[in-house]
């Protein structure tokens, strides 16, 4: 699976998980711009998301359920394999 396909799969899984729990989730930065434009403009290095601070523990659990681990080289973020997400 190429990086773009994997990113799209992860984005869909994150939003599905949030929706199933009645949570709000926002896509930010590069992927948000692409979503607004309705086309992929470039290959992205990461996925930026935003959510209510008081829901952080829930989102950490969602990310773990999807196979992500805390990324040790950053002050924030998660990674799965070689691709980092937040």
C-alpha cells in the first residue's frame, strides 16, 4: 500500500471511530487543504488532527486500537511503522 492510500485509510478509520463514539474530529493542515480542494495536491508526511482537549484520552485509545504507538522522537504525535500521525 502506498503512503497516500494508507493515509486515506487512516483518515477514514479515525473519522469512523470518532463518529461511532459521537466525538468531533477535525482534519488540519495539508490533508485538510486537499479535502477542501477535493483533490490530492501532493504526498503528505503526516496527518494532522484536532479534537477537544478533554477527549484526549479517548483519542489516545482510538489510536492505540488502530495500531499506533507514541512516537518517541517528538514531543507529540503517534506513529505506525515509518509514518507519523497526529
